[in-house]
């Protein structure tokens, strides 16, 4: 099965180490502001904002207003899509390796 075109931006957004860290923090801690995401990070708030916007374009995160802050959270559906694509790839690799093993034997 070929992944739909929407998969490419998703994996491109996940293809950066800092963005992966942000996704992990959001998954573990739930919705967070840019200020909270910047705490303990070596990335500026402006840098984090840029990363969040890349992920937002890919549909990986979304934000909502909470008072004067904007809280960011992971779109669980998009994470599940990524997991589904990876499971398909893994399954294809398993089948290919099994065919190779059968051929070698």
C-alpha cells in the first residue's frame, strides 16, 4: 500500500530531532505553552514557535487560546496515522525478509 500524499509532510515534520523532542514533551505533559516548552531547552521561544508552525502545517499539532496564552497539543489522530504507516512498512519488510530467507534456504 502506498501512503497518501499527506504522509510526506507528517514524516518531514517528525524528521527533526528538536521537533521529536517537542512532540514527546507534548505527549507526556499534555497541552503546553511556548514558554513552558522553552523551559529546559536550548532553543529560544522563537525557535520553538517555528518548529510548532512546521508541525501545525503537517497537522501534527494544533493550538488553542487559553487566556493570554496559546496552548499547543499533539493531534493524536496524526500520530496514529504515522504509527499505521510505520506498521505497514514493518510488515512489508517482514514479508520481504521471509521471501529472502526462503530463497536462500
